[in-house]
C-alpha cells in the first residue's frame, strides 16, 4: 500500500495497518565546506602567494572575455571549493580552510602595452616591471589567508590582448594542483561538455597525512620577516632563458656521455638542473671551498606508500637538497653534478618522506627564504605542467610567467617552451652582477 505523508486521509482500519509513523521533519543544507591542512601544507604558511601570469592575444571584447572567464571561475570554485574559503585556526592551533567567502577578481587596463612587448623573447627591464603589475597580491604572505581570499585573479586589458594574473595561497595547493585547477577552469570557459573536463580533485587530505599539528603563528607577516637572521632581501633580477629542444638534447647527451654501460641514465631534469647549477655557481664567482646547494621541490604523490593520484588537491611536495664544494662541482665533469641530483631524488622515497613529516611535526617551524642558504639554486614548477594548454576559448597563451613572489637569489621556475617539442624555458632570479655574467656565459646559453 502506498503511504502519503502530509496530505489525504485514511480510514480507521487503514491507519491501524500503517507500520511507519513520521516523527519529525527538517530541512537539510549542505555542510559548510571544510578542508584540514595537512603537514605537507604547513611549511608554506610563511611563504608568499604563488603568482602565475598568462598572456593572451585575442580580438574578443574585454567585457565579454571578463564575463566568460568569471562565470567559469564561479563554476570551477564549486568543484575546487578550498580556493573559495579562508584559513582558520582552531582552539588547538591546527589550521584548516573553511567557508565559501569566494575569490577576488580585479579588472585593470594597460591599453598602451602590446602582447609582443611582454611575450617576446627578450624582455627588457620595463617589460619586467609591467608584468609584475599584471599579477595581484605581490608581497602578500600566505599567512594573510586568515583574512584575505585564497585566490585572487586580475584580468587586464592589453592593447591587443588580455593578461590573466593569478595569486594562489601556497599553503593550500602546490604546482600540480594549481595547473589542475587552471586546466579545469579554462575548459569550463570554452566548453559546456562535462565529459571533456579534467578529472575532479580529491580533497581528502587525511589520505596524505592525518596528524593535526599545532602552529604558533606570528602576529603578522612583518613580524615574521623581522626575525629573519639574514636581514632584508637583496635586490634581484629575473630573466627567462629559452632552451630549444636541440639545446636540451645536447645538455642531456653531455651529462650521459661518460656513463658506464648499464648505469641509470640521467633524466632531462637532472641534466638541465646540473647545467643550471654549474652555470649559476660560475656566475656567482664562488671559491673552491664555498658550499653550494641544489634544491628541488619534489612531487611526493608517487613517492607515498600507497601512492596518491595527481588529482590529490593540496601540497604534496618536499624540498630535496644536495650540496657540494663549488670547486668540486665546477672542476668535475657534468655527470658529477647530474649524479648528485639523481642520487638525492632517488633516495627521497616513502621512508624519507615520512621522516621529514615526523621531524616537522615534532618541531614545527616557520621558514624564511634564507633557510635555503646563500649559494643555493632551487627549482620549482616543472616543464611537465601543460601550462600552454590553458585555453579559455581564445587560443593558447603567448607566454606563461611567474610573479615576483617566492623568488629569492637562485630561484628557478621551469616551464615547457611554448612551441612544444621538448623546449624548456628557465625563469631565473639572481642578484644583478651574477645575472649579467650569466647572460654573457656562452657555455650556459649553448651558443
């Protein structure tokens, strides 16, 4: 017998046969979104918002482009909901992302600036200065996520195109998750077909680490910076060096040329990383006994036991360091440097990842850039990220760059070359004098 609740009437006999009695009624709303920050996330709370800049050439009217991009952003944030929240600290000092306060979208104009002035092969200092104004939240520490949006987007009208500048709170996501989000957002903007969208993100951070860590946060970003033992940051110059597929091939061949039969070959990253490390050490004029370090922010998704898929959304990276006296690095062959990188990366297995997490949980630390050391080369980003596939419906970007945040002396971002086919762009920050020497180093430039 069908039973209707709330309407109609039944005879006395029918009522006696009813076995179900409705005892209450309520309206249920979706739970307020919450995403606990894992141990992997916490070291980045005193880093700065990660900034990415994508330059597009388009004839589409600016108002129409803004309307399409922001509508797709709203839909993307429903799926990547941590980016719409704010960082909260509970009574036990643990951090999480909560709420749906939203992202910030800014509109700007630079109609006197053409895309080619910024996306050309040789960007002068004026172009660099303009590009830094196309990304929001410069100088904003991730700690500010307690009060500010975790994602800010600046859409700037150029003379013949559009600049999309994004700032992501680095305590919430790493590079893999950043470009997962960007690909999803762009795909939403150019198509309405759900089947064509990238895989949805995995937000369960306890899969990576379930430990709750108490952090004693500084009062402000300024208060934290004042505790840096090495004082204020030095003036830096940022440049992009584009290596063709042929140049990358020659670098890799040189690193592998003297390997004995059966030895594990060096990867493209290890070969190019060694090439950059040696060239920067020459440009710095290091003495033979000066220790120089190389750090790579390694993706740990595949290193965990069990491994996690690329769709895990959050930070799942750790800095892997190796160091050597500059005299040994520069006096030895290319395979010596590549071998050091290969060994450090191979040894960073699940056990090493777990030890690093346990060390941090036993003594949580708020980091400074100077912790990397004075003669460090550090690599973030990856040429494997498909940054030039981020198409909002008006073509591939003409250039992808990083903003000024999180750049210290020796910081490197690697991007695939826009032309594809194995080329790699090396975005590098150095002090002015070493940068000048590097720009004149024919061995580095492969000319």
